[in-house]
């Protein structure tokens, strides 16, 4: 008799050499004439700790390895792309710093060209001084 096989998605890989796989199955409910989806979570043995969350895997029934674990990882069908959050944030910070440096360099070049032509570059408004509607009444 062949061993029972399931295809599912890895939900958790926190345990050492173990994964939790969510397996979906569909059942016909004749009373309501609809298909009903049920999800069961099965523990499986991952000898090499190579599975990540989101991978589609095939698991095969084997002898009980522990109280809840009676399946073994057969193969990884599709890997999920995993992003390292620290690396992504570091790359975004590098790009932002490069853009700010480029903008500052462009502003310095524009100011240098303006002073070469004898035009005074505009100055930034001083915070705290009212430059709105009532500015002429104060002065």
C-alpha cells in the first residue's frame, strides 16, 4: 500500500528539523450543493532545515516520529521569495542618502552659477518671523 502524500504550504519553521504544513482539501456538501474548503495543519520532519515560510512542499506519511509528527518532507515544489528586512531598509537608506547628496550638490552648483553671474541666491525664510499678510503692517 503506497504512503499517503499531501501538497501544502509551510506555515511555520520555528522548530528544529520540523515544519508545520497547511494542507487544503475540498469536500462536497450535498445538502447545500456547495464545495467546502477545510485546512488541516500537519507536522513534518525536515532533516536539513531548508524550508522557509511560504514554500510549497510535498510531504509523505511515515512512522510516528513524535506525538504530533508522522510526516516527512519529500520535496520542495516552489520556494517563496523571502526578504531580509534589515537589508531592504539599509538599501532604502543608502538610496535616500544618495538622492539627498545629489540634490545638495545640484543646489550648490546653482548657487555658484548665480553668484558668478552677479545674482544673489535666494535665502531661506527665518523661522518665527511672520512673512504673511500682516508683514507690511509690522515693518
